[in-house]
């Protein structure tokens, strides 16, 4: 009876052990198999069936069926491993894929051992098979993650490191950044310090000492010098690792920031150049929302233009408004409000500001609004135009002075032209008197000879008009005037007028005047009197050069290859002064005992004001030639 009870208890324990073994196999996805090498019978545990996607069954499984369940690409390798184990006595060990009847592919790890009889002949192979699909998937995911991490570090030039106080580990990219060979392991502290730039070495050593003594993090950017002499900028960031209040070590990153550092330096350099350029030009830049009053950007020069110190930044918009002159503020605000309302650009040409030190400056402001931006958003520039305003005032004074000097020059010419003018006026007046006497005689006849009297009166009218034309021309020439009257002018016609006016004066000095005037020259928009003065100055200059020995004056007109009009006045006189040829157009420079030194200076001033130029050249024989050019489309003279 006791034997039966013990047998039942033993059976029960055996069943419980088998059940626990089955449960353990199921949890671990680990089954066993037995292969009878003599009969090719294969016995699987229940978990092995489940791993292969089959329902557990009693008895052995056909070896051919087992072969079919192994992935076709792995099948030969699995059985070759088994054969080598039988022949060579090695333990079979392989990872391969199985294809379940449902088509699902699983990865398994199979290990075994060969059992042999007393004679050494193999008779059985026993082993285990474990489903490692999830583990392999996790390993693959980890591998991809690590690969992505390494690639990310490589692309970002960023490597990672960890330290627990006794050991340190570096990522591959960190070795690459610092130029160390990973095969030699993490560099020592001495090796790490040695690679740094001599000027940075002490600060790096201090940072390391502080980290280890105070368990504090660090964030430093230093320079290293690689073996080839290449200089790189490295930023190293480390943070302490604390778990449950206990310090465990450090972890951090090292970043190659060379390009960023160089770009930052270049940006700072460009910013310095921009600031210097704005300071020199007295032009400041800004970005402001006039609707909200928020200032996004103000260059240092913008702040200085309004009399503030850039170190006082930020400065509210209303403080800038407060510097505007009270008389100009309403117009400035109205312009800005209108621009904001219509969302358009603006240009305030001129307004005054009163700086805190009491000085008054003239400013000009441009603002641009991008329609895609918020309402009131403007970027623009502010210019200090005070110097320009003062220069314009001085230029106006100079213009009036030049006009006065030109008038004085023309009046001075009248003394030189007195004899010629007297001759020009005397002829038509004498002819008019003769015609008047003749008219009276014809009228005194009995009966009066009206036809001859009428002819005498007509001659008298013609001679009177000729005298009046000479007087009107001369009056317009020496009349004081500060503004030039523009009209379409034929340069050849002006030349002919001046030749007619000066021909008698030239003949008095045995000088002949010839002209070679090109036809089809276009008219230009200019002031008639000013061009008359230019020609008269140059022609009188030629007459004075030949008045001792006589000679010939040649006046030519034509067009340059650039399309400008060119007029030349040549003489056969004494030529250009060798010692001061380059100064003949300077104001108050003269070689004549009674000269004012303003004739050629006024000539140059008038010609250059029209956009042309005037110069002199020595002739091959005797004398000199003066040339001046005028653009075909002449702009207004100041």
C-alpha cells in the first residue's frame, strides 16, 4: 500500500516537474529536440512545435518535414553544420530562419551535442532551439539606432563621452574630432592637454580640475592643433550625472565648431565694417513697428544720429520722436501714420532734430514696408544731411559769386571791345544820317520825288535796325543775371555771331578769322549768352596772343567719337606758357599785365557745368589750340 502511494506521489511530482519545464520553455521560447541518427527519427518538445508554428503532437516528426520548415536559403547550411558535428565531433551551433506554415518567418538559435556509443560511433544528437526573432529585431533596431547616432555625430561634427571617475569612453566621432586613433584607446589627461593650443592649455586644465574637485559641469570653447598643424575650434560641454543624490560621473559632448566660429568672426568683422561705413557716411539702419512702437533693430549710428549713446540701448521709440524739431514733428508723424495706414513706403526728404546737447541737425529718412509683414513693420535708413544742406547753401553763394564774376568779366571785355563796338555802331548810324538827308532832299523837290524818298527811308530803317541789333546783343551779353534761360541753340550760329562781332577787332591787329563748321550738327539746350561768353573769351584770348605780329584764327566745329559736340579755336600766336601751362584755367592766374585771371576760369566753369570739358594743346608750329566739348543733351547748369 505504501509503495502504491509513493509511486503515485512520484508520478505526480514528475508530472508537476514536466509541467514546470514546459512552462519554462514556453516563457523562454526555448524547446528541445532529439535526433536519432540511426533511424533519422526526430522528437520535438511541445515548445519546439510551437516555435515552428505547428501544434504539439505525440511521437517523432519526419525529418523531411523538418527540412521543409527551414528557410530555403539557410537549409543547406543547417544540415552541413550537423554533418560536420557528426564527422568532426564539434557541437552544432547555428542561427537560421524557419518558415511557419502560415508563411511567417522566424529566426531561431539552435545548439546541440552529439552522443556516441562505447566504440565512438555517433548514435544521437540532442539540442535546443530558441526563438530569437524579437531579440534579433531589437538588436537590428539597436544597430540601426547606433548607426544613425554615429552618422548624426559625423554629420554634426559632434562626439560623445562618458566618465565615471575611474574610466572614460569616447565615441568614434570624438576620436575623429580630436585626431586621436581609437585603437590606442582614450587619451590620457596629459595627451589631451598637449593637443590644445598653448594659449588655451591652462584654461582647459583649470576646467578639468574644477569639474573633478567640485563635480560641476563645463562649457568651454578652445583651440586644438592637430598633428598636421591644422587649427580647429572645439566646444566641450559636460554635465554631472547624479542618481538618487549620489554623484556617478560625467557625460557630455565635444563639437567641432570651427566653421561656426569662423563664420561668427566673419559676421563680427562684417558688422564692424558696416558700423564703420555707417559712421563715416552718417547713415544708420533700423527695423521698427510704427504701429506697436516696438524697435527690432537700431544700428549704433542711428542712435548716435539722434544724439544718444549706443550703450543706453534699448531706447523707446518715443524718445526718438522727442528729438524731432517741434515745427517738423507734425509733418513727420503725419507721413508715418499715412504710410502705416496705406501700407506703403515713405521718404521724408528733410526734417530737423534737436539733440540733447542742443545742436540742430537735418535728417532724411527712408522706410520700406513688405506687404507680407505685419502692419506697421518697416525697415529703413536715416541719413544726416546737415553737411549737404550747408554745402548746398555754400554752393548757392558760390553760384551767385560766379555769376557776378562772369558779369564783371563781360564788363571788362567791353573796354577791350570799345573801338570795335564804336565802329560797328558808327557805320549803321552814319548810313542812317546819309539816308535821312537824301530823303529830305527828295521830299523838297517840286514835285517831291516820293519813290526815291521812300527808298531812302527804307535804307534808314534797315541801318537803324542793324544798330539796334548790335546794341541788344551787347546788352544781353553784359547784363547781370543769376539764372540761365534755356533754349534750343545752333552752336554754329553762335560761332558765326561771335566771328561777325570780333572781325573788326581782329582786322585791327592784322588777324584773319576763318571757320570750318561741320554741317548737320544737332541743336543743344543751353543758355545763349553763356555760350557766347565762352566763345568770346577763347577768341579774345587768341587775338591777344597774335596782336603783336598778326596771324590767323581758325574756328572748327564737329562731333567726337563719343557723340559730343567739339569746338576748337586755333591761333598762330605766342603759344602756351611753358612754366605754367597746366595752370592757365586756374582762377586769378594770368600772364597779361592788365589781365584779371578770370576769363579762362569762367570759361571752364561754364563748360564743366554743362557736363563738358575744356583744355588747351600746343600746335606743331606756332600758337595753341583751345578745345571744349558739350554733350548733345545738355542738362541745366546748376
